[in-house]
């Protein structure tokens, strides 16, 4: 709760970023160094997979042990809770996600397609120059739904169970997946473990995020049914659940065919009977997101008081 409150008010100040960077960038440098040193093109795939697994475990274990040692020194009481919340603050991307998606909605609503394309390219990997208004809105809403799980719900879920080490471990897992968990020739073997660990770590949080969105839908039963039906059809084992719930809550269709680096990925539609989204739907999605985070905060307060 402390981490959520601080991030909602302050985000991560640019001045602070320039001074010390950000914990995720620190993790990124650690992973980047391991990738450069140990992911050798000449090694056979089995060896690269084994080395990649050890590198992933090390990149998760090292910061987690540090977080555990710090938490062990904090003790109990409100002072310790506040200090732990401050330390967890940069690992909860509550405000950053909201602001990045709003940066797409504002120019799109004003009719500035060029600016909307440039801003949506900051949060998705698909080719922005060929995106029309509906495709831009779809990309922004999908990113919001998926990253609500990855950036907020998942770290808080593991933090609620394991405290500061849980949040740190999850953030290391998620950063690993984003950097080396791709099925590219370089990382298909070396990043295999990173991708599998991320799938496991996000399994419950992704479905929990979908439930939060569905509960805030006007037609809760329909949204939950659509999430259960369409979620498993997504290319990702986890991302389809919050995306399908959000699609149903908004009455729009998400996912579908898209282009990455000139190649078309023929993905199935989520909530196929829905209409194409537009700029006002991004604002409505952000409204659902804010309410979902308040619902999550309320649940955390209840759990803490039990």
C-alpha cells in the first residue's frame, strides 16, 4: 500500500532517474552483462540452455538475497513498513503505465495520429507507421491490460506473500523475460528458462488481473465467461486473460492480426463480436484500470487486517 501510494503520487522522478538510474535498469545491466559474457553463438543449443538457466537463476537469486537481508534488518512496526514500502516503490509501475497509455489517448483524441503512433511505439513492438486509429487504440488497451498484471498486480501479489524479496524476485524475473525471453535465434535457447519462469510467475496474477477487470464490467458474468473462453486462445499463456476481460468490459475486440518488423502475425481476436476500439475506449480502459487498482488496494488492506 505504501509503495502504491508513493508511486501514484510521484511516479519515478526524472531528476532521481538522472541521479541514480532505476532498479530495473540496474537489473538490466546485470542481465545484459550475463548475456554478453555467456551467450556464445558457437555453443550448442543444449549448452546455451543450461548456461542460460544458471544465468537466470543467478540474476533472480542475487537481488532477492539482498532484499531478504534488508528486510531481515527492518524488523516490524510502522516504521519498518514505511521503509519497506519506499524500497518497493520503484518496482510498482502503477503511475508509469497509466501515463504511458494516456500519452497515446490524448493525441489520438485530438486527431494527431502521428503523435499517437510515436507514443504507442514506446509501449508495443508492432510497426507503428501502418496503424490506423482503431489499431492504435487496440495496441494501447492491450498494453494497459497486460502490463497491469506484469507491472502492478504480479509484483504486489508476490510481495503480499513474501514481502520485499517477493517483489524483487518477480521484478528480476520479468526483466529477464523482457530482455532475453524472446524466441529469436540468439535467445531461443539461452532465454528458455527466463521465459518459462516468467510464465509460472505470472500465471496467477494474470488471471487475478482479469478477474479485477471483469468485476468492474457492467456485465460481470459475460466478462468472466469471455475471459475463460478467449484467454487460452492468446499466443501468450498469460496475457490473454486480462486482455480478454478488458475487451469484454469495453465491448471491443482486441488482439487479431498485427505486423511486427514487416511480418504479419495472424493472431485470433479476443471478444471477436465486439466493435473496433477508438480513443474514448482508451480513456474508459484507464478508468477501469484505476478502479481495479483501488479494488486491489482495498483487498490488500483487508488481507493485512485479518
